[in-house]
């Protein structure tokens, strides 16, 4: 791998939980930054997420500080003042981080506030609420069940990339300029992703708002056929193709009834829950392979709708960057070669225990500032 490290030795404090802030700090560490992860005494809630936590936190020094205790809060503020980049959590470390960069002699150049708050129930995060409002929820879990995490979801990854950009932007400020303070919110990242999704499916000049009706629907499970489920979708200009499909599978009366509102009955549109039984009765005699071939022959979009177990068991999933946990290690199976190394399994060290480096992190403060 490349030795390019433009941030080599740069001190970074990451006082975040879940995925967004930790993922951003992980990316900064690959640019050479020295990341100290500060957690509350109870630990990052993501410590219970297995391999995902290990993969993005193993490269960091881990400290634990109680910001409700005056002495430990003061130590955290001095840590922020001594760092060039600070990633703070909007709910528990933001105020202390901002106080730290106001200390005399603070060297901080940028503070990125991560807004990824927990729901009142304590399960999930604001990401879950944002995705629910933006129709992404069907893809992260079952209705009335805890969200499923099969890795870093797109909204979190997008927000983390934005946080990295904000951090790097702060380093471009003129010498002696006040620290740049930026805020990255998971709901904004989800909104951007959803906007891009809808713009790609239609004329962006005609976009009229978010698809908010989806929060009332059950999780999308595809359309039932003889041996499973498939997806069924057409583009807005494909009415004739959709009508031809309906004619072949015996849905002429259904097509006449929906008329100009046909597009609302396919894909992720507003009336799919109402229309689903009609399609499913007509497709019941086809296997998944037959239904997919039939829909594609008419110009539609269709793939077998797989369960999470099928997705994880698919040969491509097993090959492509599949993370798993075993023998006390987090492993990542890479499908490509790096510096001539064989295509195989790479192991990553497990993340340090909670508070493993607290004394070391505090001892690294400038003389007279460590507690």
C-alpha cells in the first residue's frame, strides 16, 4: 500500500459514537493522522456491533473520560485544544470541545460536530428516523423490529465523507485564522442521497419534493412469485412497455382501471401496496427466473428479491470485501491484490478495550496540561 500520508503525525481527537464520526476519523488515520478516540465511561454504543466497530476503531488509541466530572472535562478540553482536528458528538462532547478550542494557546484548526443522536427509546439513532422519513427504512430492517446493520450504511458513509471534507477544508484556512466549526447531520446526508435517487429516476427539473408517503408503508419485500419474490419497475416514459406486460400476464382490466396513474403502481411509488396483490396474482404461476426474464423482455427492471440470508450467502458477497469476526480478530476478505500480495483474507486487530490508552493520551498533552 502507498506510504503517502499528508496528515502524518497530526493529532486528531474523535469524541463520537456509532458510525459517522468514527468512520471519518478512521479515514483520517489512513491519511497519517494520529487519532485518539475519547468515549464516555459507558463506551461507544457501537462496541456491541462486532466486526464493524473493530474495523473502524482498531487503528486508534482509546481513552474514556466522564465529561460530567469537572477534572475529566477539563482534561478533555485541553485535549481538544492540543489537537488540530476535533470530531465531536452533538449530544455529549460538543460543548466541551468548543470550550477547549477557546482556551489560550489552542492549536485547533477545525471542529466538526456530528449530529447522530439517539432516539428517545435508546434504540438506533437519528439516522433511523431520517431514513424512515425518507423511505429508506424498508432496506435496513423489518417493520416493528430493531434496525439491521450489515455494515456501514450509505447514509452514514456519506455523512462520514462529508465530515472528512469539512476537516480537510479547515486545514486550508489561513495561518492564525479562527478554527473552522462545521456541522454534519445524518439526516442531511440521507436527504442528499434520496434527492439524487429521485433525480436519477426522472427529470430533475420536475422534482416536486421528498417521497414522504413511504413512511406509512410496510417494508418493501418485492412481489411474490411461485418460488420467492422479485422486483418490478419501469421508468416514467415506459407506459407502453408496462401495458404490454400487463396484457401478457392478464392484467388488462387492472391497466385500464389505473389509467394515467400507472406509474404509481410500480417500483417505490405511492400505490404499490394497493397494486401488489394484482401483480402477485398474475405472476403466481412464474418462478423468479421466469418472472425476471418476462419483465426484462418488456423493458422493465427486475431482479430476484433476496432475503438478507441469501444476500450474505451469495458467492459474490462472500468474495467482495466480506467482513466477519472470528478467533478474536476482525477479518476482511479482499477480492483484489495489493502490492502483489495474494488474493486472500486480511486480518485487522481488534479495537482496544474501553479506556485502554486514557493515561497515555493524557500524558501526551503539553507539559503542565496533563491531569
